[in-house]
C-alpha cells in the first residue's frame, strides 16, 4: 500500500522516457499520452481515497526508516494537490494536439510535459527539504525546455530572465538547506520540526526560515518578487502557459504552507504577521498589472499574483477557517487558471491576436466560448455560489475573527477588480457589432477540456458540502504539527 505514494512520480517519469523514443509518431504519442494521463489520474484518485479514509501513506524507500532514508509522504494536503495536478495535466494533454503545431509536438513536448508533472508531484510528496530541491530542479528543467519550445525571439528573451531568476533562487535554496543541516543536523522535515520545537525556534532558526520564505516566494511570484513571471508565462503556447500558471507558482506557495505550518510556527508574530502584509501587497500590485494591459494573456498571468496573495493571507491569519480557505482557494485557482489560460489561448487563436484593442464582436461567431469566459470570470472573482466564493468566504471569516480588517478590505476590493479585469475581455472582445469580414476559425477540440475544468470548478462551489469536510480535516491536521511528525517518525 505504501508504494501508492510514489506512483504519481514514477508513472509520468516513465511516460516521459518512453515517449522520447517515438518523437515523430504523433498519433501513437498522442494516444499513449492520453492513456498515461488517465491512468495516473485514476491512481491519484485511488490514493487520495485511501489517504482520506485510512490516513497518511508514508513510503520509506529502501526500508530506511525516517529520518535516514528518502521519505515520500502522501498526506491530505499533498495528495489533494497531486490529484488536482493530474486533473490539470489531463485537460492540457487533451487540449495540446489542437493548440500545438505538429513541429512543436515532435520536439519532445510530451516527454517534457510528463517530466514537469513528475517534478511537481515529487515536490508535493517529498518528506525532506533536499529532495524538495531535487524535484524543484526536475520541474524547472522541464519548464526551461517548454518555455523555449518553438524558438521564437520573444520566447528566448523571456526565457533568459526566467532561467536566471530560477537559478538564483535555486542557489539560495541549497544555501538555506546547508544552514538547516548545519544548525539542526537533519533535512527531514518531520525531524526538523521536532528539533525546532525543542528549542522554540531560538537563535538563527527564524533567519533560516525567512531565507526559505524568500526562496519560495520567488518561485511563487509574491510581491515584490513577481516581476519575472507575467511575460515569461505568456510567451509559450497556451497549453504550456496553462501548465505554468496552474502548477509552478503553486509549488512555491505549497512549500511556504508546508514549512510555515510544520516547522517555523513558534514566532508567528514576526513571520505570519509579515505574510499578511505581503499578501495584501501581492493582491494590490497583481491586480494593477492586470488592469494596466490590453493583452488578454497578460491579464490572466497578472491575475496569478493576487491569487497567490489570497492563499498566503490564510497562512498569515493562521486559524482553522483561514487555513481551510487557503487550501480551498489553492485547489480552485489551479483549476480555474488552467481553464482561463486555455480560454484566452483559444480566443487569441480565433481572433488572430491577443491585443484586446484589435478585435470585438466574437460572441456572434463563438457564443459558447464567450459565455464560458463570462462564467470563468465569476468563478475567479469569487461570486456566489462558485468555488472562489467558498475559499474567499473562509479566508475573510478567518481574518475577521482575528480582527485583520485591513486585509479584508484589500481582499474585497481586489475581488471586484479581478472580476472587472475578466469582464473587460468579455465586453470589449465579445460584445459589439458583427464583423462581416471576420474569418472564422474552427476551435473544435479546444472547448471540451475547458468545459470539464469549469464544471469541476462550479461543482466545488455548489457542492461545497461534499468537499469542505475533507478540506477542514486537512486544515486541522496542518494546525497541529504533531500529526505530521508522528506519522513520519512513527512515534
């Protein structure tokens, strides 16, 4: 049973290797890709069912007991994120053949796609900091290949910035791990938490925690470290942008949640209070960026930043309602961001441009596409009864119970502006007179994956009573570090 925990890492890794042998046989590669993503999704669903019914699954590789061996930990939070990752991966795999030119598909797109999924899943499931670094590098190497796929000049320019920023943060990550090991003598997260607890986070430990936060905040694109992200995420093909927007920044914010709910929880007045202000500034500057551009892809990319701010806000408030809100909003955002990136990619393809000033009246030719964007805007902004509303309601309830009035006001205003930023695309791009000279382009095959993601997002709102008990159990688990420590260390 414990081997279930490693399968979401192993299966996509093997899939990427196998598909590398058939780069030119596109029909075979596409078929195998769909088989692998559906199979991995089924395994992730079964593993999640086991975790939520039987408790965390711990794999001690090579029978080396924690903290000596490599530990894979499938607890409620990590397996829920792995499951969501595989839903995103399945949608992107079915969308890709309609979006990518054959030339790009043949250039090992599907292999790098699976390596990315393997790295993301590994980062969620690993039980020690060094292997988190290793899986970060796996997913980053795959993303380096994907961001330059096609070799356009603008891709190469943005990829240089993307690569250098991530190399710098990776260097700091290794440095921080060295400090952790030099100070505490371990890199196993459960044992680190034990030893930090024993000394009540005295001495250099808070400084190490802040350094780790800086590393993860760079990868999560939090204020003021977000400047590298928006343009880097919009220059690749839309399916690659969707993968980046849904997964890469979420790995960074997951690492923050894990480390600052498990290890560095003894100086909350210093660390978590700071998180609230960083969350507020991320919301403000992210939405300013979204409102300042007419590029529909950039609008969605900038909207990643306030979303990460909302998730960090819950960690900063650090009570059960707020943590539940962060987790709910994290899952919601992974799904709806994928949906929106795929939607605006389809819109840009249909219109022939991503500049909102250069097209209008698309509703006459693509009514389904337009109304899907309209609903997606409501889901993203948190309008009841959609999933964004459930997450934000929990976040705001938690913040109000701690009398964090300023962040509540910022969050409410940001939500309204998020809605406006998406409605701007709908009003300017879809509304208007019918253009008789418009050249219709078929978008068959692009709608179904987005519709599935949107349906899941809607269900997360209207069916919240079925989902919330699991989210609540995860937040209760996170608020007591002993749960994780005892599961891993078997105490």
